[in-house]
C-alpha cells in the first residue's frame, strides 16, 4: 500500500498495511475482520520493530508508533484497513522516502488460506489525484484490461511548467523534473 501521509519533522510515514477485500499482488484478499485480528496480533506479539526493506528480513532503524483500523470518518485511508505510522530513525532511509524511492508498505507473514470464488467487476479506467510534490499534484488516469490487470496510465499536464508523468507502477509515476508522485486508485 502506498504511503499516504508523513510528518517530516518527526520522520513518520503513514499507510495502509492491508485493505479489506482488495486483491493483492499475489491474488489474495482478506476480510475486514481478518485484517483487524492480524493488526491486533501484531501489537500483542510486540512486532513493532519488525520493519525491513523489500522483504529482506534485515531490520532497519524504524518502528511502529501508531496502529489503527481506519474508520468511516477517516478521509485519508480505506475504511476498515489496517493503518500504521512508522517512525523512520535512519536519516538515509528517510531521505529515500522523501525522494520517492520507497513509496509504500508491504505486509509479510504467514497465513492460512482457503480457496474461494470471488466475482469482481473491473473498471476499464480509473481517475484520481496524485500526492503533492514540488508544490503541485496532478489528475491521473490508469487503465486496466478485462481481468483487472494494470496496464499503465498518465497524469495531466501541469499548468505552471507544462510537464506530465507516465504512470509506471501501481502507485507511482515516473520521475520528471527531479520529482515523482504517488497515488492510490482503491477507494
């Protein structure tokens, strides 16, 4: 899940760890109740320092300082998703986050699963607004095939200097004029 908010002074980033009923990159999904149980177990077992980069299982100097289940009134996060705030102590890693080199959280762990069929209606295209970087944001559009596979997309053109961005991943644009933008199209 993409990083949604940050507190630069305290070097804290916020993002969903897992959103309910959203198919992940492995083709799995979880209910709101399952996600809540996992969030509570994570805290109960004291795993707040289990933060690594790209699932390399080498702890970095960071830890969870906030953990909650997003409510209907929360405008920044998907309802019933597990959200964490992570304090990034390591300045080099914080700098990479600010540059957009790291732009989201990915849950790692073991889980049991069961086969089920899920009927999903996919949109051909979705529109939204990117995060603000370099004093501006962009409207974006992303495209999907009939199976819901991400095909790419682009942003509109910034009126100030005429640049736009191609969308190169599920949550990030290409870098143009020394910046990129993140976005989320699940809501």
